[in-house]
């Protein structure tokens, strides 16, 4: 099982030079590739990824069988 460590972070805006809190969490190598000046702001959110997408959330799968209608 693969382990993802997603960190909250902030980065310096290229145009204004101000620090901006990111709207998403990402792994450190992804942050390094995307931003020149960045800083981690909290503990990582750890997710365990199953191989082949087993047990993924499916919003269209019914959570239980539909109730029988009495007619």
C-alpha cells in the first residue's frame, strides 16, 4: 500500500511578492517543482492508496439495496 503525505503550504506570488496560502495540499516534490519560494505550514495529511483503485469511493453506488415497493 502506497503512502501519500500531503502538506499544507504557502508560496510567494510571482507578481506581487506576497505570501499566499495554497488552496490545496501536496507532496513536497510537487511543491518544489511548482514554486521557487515556498514554506510548509502544518503537519502532513497521510493517505494510504490501495493498488488498482480497490475500494475507491463511488458516489453512484447505492449504499444499500433499494427498498421494495408495496403495491
